[in-house]
C-alpha cells in the first residue's frame, strides 16, 4: 500500500524534485561563480597587463629612439666613419657634446659609451665622469653586440646586470642597470661603424611594474627573450624554473596559462613587448586562492540561503502533497466510473486553484466526449440517408433521360424539330450536370454545356438576347473544373437581365495568357454597387454565405470555393464594373491539359 500510495509517491517525488535541484544548484553555482570570478579577474589583469606593456614599450622605444637621433648629426656621423684616423680637439668636442646631450636627455640614463670593435676603441661618459677614451671593451658587451648585429632592428636590450666600470674609473660598488645597444651603420649600406650603448637605471621600470600587481597576493616578473629576469616581485628567482622555459617556447604574444608545481598553483598571465622595443615578456602569476577568494564568499552565502530555502521547500512539499491528494483520489474514482461505461460524472468543485481547474476541465472533457458520441450516431444515420439518396439519384436520371428521349421522338414524328432541339439541349444540360463521376473536364465540354444553356435562354427570350462565344483553338483541351462558367452566366439572368437597357448581351471569351487560361464573361446589366462588391469579396474570404445574400452570391461563392479547392492560390476570380455598364467577371486558371500540366 505504501508503494502504491499517491501521497507517499508524491512526497518522495517532491522531496527529490527539491533536494536534488537545490543541491545541484549550489554545486553548479559554486563552480559557475568560481569560473566567473576567475574569468573576470583574468580579464581585468589581462587589460592591466596590456596597459603596462604599452607604457613599458613606450618607455623603451623612447630610450631606443634617442640613439637614432644621432644619425641627424653630420659631425657625429663623420666621426663614426673616421674614428680610426681623426683624434683632434674639434672631433673630441663634437663627441663630448653629443654624448653629454644623450646622457642628460633622460634622468635615468647613467652612462653612454661608443665601442669600435675594429680598432678596440671605446668612448664613454657617465654622470660621475667626463668623456673617457680607452681601448678596453668588455667581453660581455661583445656578446651583446653580436646579438645587436643579428637583430633585424639593429637593437638589443639586455637584462639587469651590474654596471661595468672602465679601468680608468675608480672601482666602486656595482650599480644595477640595464643596457640598450644600437648598431650604428653607414647608411644606406649595412656596414656597422660602431655600437652605441646606453646604461639605464631601472627606477622607471620598477615604478611601472609596481602598478601592475598586488604585492601581498600576486607575483610579477619581467623576462628578457633569453629568460633572464629583468624585474621580479620576489627576492630569489631561479631563472632555470620550468615555467619560464614554458613561456619562452610559446609562440603567442599574449595569453594565459594554468600552472601547478610545488611552489605555485594558479594562473599565469603574460604579454610580450614588441621585438623592436626589446621583446621583454611581462608575467603575472595569480594563485588560485586569490582567484577564488570572492567565489568562496559568495558560495558560503548561497549555501546558507540554500539551506534555509530547502527547509521551507520541504515543509511546503509536505503541505502540497496532502493538499492535492484528496482531489486526485476523487478524480481517480470518477475515471474508474468512466472506464466502466458510466459517462455521468458528478463531484463538487475543488476550488479556483489549479486542482479546481483540473476538475472543471475533466467535467468539460467528459461532456465533450458525450457530445461527440451523440454526433457520431447522428452522422452514421445521416450517412445511411445519403446513401439512399444516391441510389435514388442513380434511378431518377435514367427515367428523365428516357422520358426526354420519348418526347423528342414524338416531336420529330409530328414534324416539330424546334421542340426536339430544345429537348436535346435540355437533355445535354441534365446529363452533364448529373454526371457526378467527372470533376475536371476539357474546356470544350464546358463550352458545349454553356452553349446549350444559352440556346435554351435564346429560345426563351428571342430577340431580347444576344450572345457570343469565342474560344481559341489552343485552349479547347485545357482541363477546367466542371460547371464554373454557367453559374456566372446564370447570375446575369437572375439579377441583371430584367433591369438592363436595350437588348441583353453576353460575351464569353477563352484565351491563353502566358501559362494561364483567361476566361472573360461580360454583360450589359447594371453591374454591382461598390458596397455589394466588397460584401461579396468578404463572403469569399470568410467562406460563408449570409442568409440575406444567399440568393445573390451563392453561385459565385460556389465557383470561388471550387477554384480554391482545385488550384489553391494559383487561380483568381475577379469581379469589376465596366465603364460602359454591366459586369465583367475574369477567371485566370493555370494551364492543364489531359494527361498532365503545361
């Protein structure tokens, strides 16, 4: 009984439907929030790194551009070309002036020197000494000059290093600087005349870097293209760490990498400076604890509110399960009665809520079923009546045809051919109209039927009626719906013939219009008023005939509905008043011939 009880099943179902979604939502919310905060932090830091890269790149490009300005000094260029021959006071003064200008063009420039590898000659100046000429060139600088020569920009910016003192300068405690080396060429050739180097204090680099990370939660590094540390937010950094080699192998200029090792678990965000500005790599490492800190707080709040909401939902579940159990049992009892064949359902309303609506809908459904059952019985009786009428209709036409044939025979015996002709036309009309097996006929059959009808009308009205039928030879075999022309002509005799002026006239033309059959029927009646015309079109669209308009438009509506049935939207029926008076009815039908379409 417990397993079959709706109440118990409903309680279990609702408990599962609340506990599982709530628990799942808490888990999904946690992971979604975690990823959202992670993506947000990564995006914000990527934007910050990009801005830092732009600032640092601009600063380095500005420093590198100082060496390019030397090409604009003809005396200095001449000195570089003849450094191995000239050594007079004028030349020394020019070089001293140029180097001093370069030295004091930026506050962080500490030393400027020019190296000539061909004759091992070095000219230097610093903010602690004047111009010094020497023949000592550091081997380390030779390595940098080689990289400068290999660079497509004739430029190399090395990492932080201890400042190298000349032998002529008193030894002091080394100062931490980075150097910008430029290969000075004999433009327009590629011949290198010498190397111009600028030693720069990293104060501006430190200042720019400190704005790019949180000292308490993040790590920040600037690496040279060789993996040497230019700047580090930590004290001791091993340049052989695996993550550094991993970033150096990346071909992408910027991006993010997730990294996990013994010392770090988190995300690395990097951005690379343009090669023309040194190609340094900016790296920020953000631990997962920092990335997910906000997500943890949001998740705790969600869990607390989730537990409260879950408790309320459980209580509501118990209430709802008991609330809907009783009405459901009543509905089940009534369903059992319906299954037994008792279609009379009676129970009190369950209220205005969803259960009440369900009960009312159930009552309405049973009432509709009863109505449909009764209608099926009536349709079956009506169907049998129609079958009887069909049998009768199959007998009556044969009797009528035989009777008309007998009348025609008597007319010929009494030498009254006119009566025989009229009886023959009437027989043709009746035979054509009563043949229910044909729905689509060649146009020539429809025209012959229409001519028979017009001949009877001509016999009736005599000289008061004139008609013409013109049918192109090429359209006579076009298949058309049966009896679509005669109802329109008959409409003229009902409503337009008696109120005409002069002799009644009807013109019927059938022509080809492209891939369509064009049928035009015009008369000289009084036409149709605009209001009546609009009303007829409205009846066409509504698919009904109002009682007050039944006698005046039932034939037209019948034609319209059959055109829609056979041709859908490809056929048109148009009614319009003619300027000279009377009504013009135009039908345009797709061209179809027996055996296929055209």
